[in-house]
């Protein structure tokens, strides 16, 4: 009977594990994509845009398009308001600080 400790098992290069090999790199990318999609679906379900159900044992996923439209319309309106307010503040700050390019800058004492 051969001694197990002294018997060498040949290891070929294709059986060695390398964390930077193209195959493990591919599977890490696949797992990251799956986890990202799962997180996205959970967030969409939490917001209420996606609903999961199982009527009569048939699993389904329903997207509430009306709610998505309403929420995105609200987001667009709020962002327009913020941009308008910011533009008004910038205009007001430009109006209060007149700048005449023909005059030389005033030197201050230090």
C-alpha cells in the first residue's frame, strides 16, 4: 500500500486557483451584477414602483407605471424650482457686485 504522504498528485496549471485569473474575474463581475440588480429591485419595491405577488402560485412582478410617472414628475418640478432659485441667487449676487472692466483694481494696504 503506497504511503499517502509521500505520493505526489500532479497539479497542472489549469487546476491551480489564481484569484486574478480571467475565469474568477468573470464570475466576480457576474456576482456583482446579480447583487446590484437585487439591490435595485429591493429599492424599487421599497419605493413602491415594483410589486411582487404570487397569485394562484404564479410569481409575478408588476411595475406601477402611474406611480413612476407621478414621482418622476414631482422630482422634475422640484429640480426645476431648485435650479430657478439658484439662478435667481446667482443673478442677485451679480447685480450687487458691479464690475467695471475698464477700471484698475484697487490695491489694499497689507
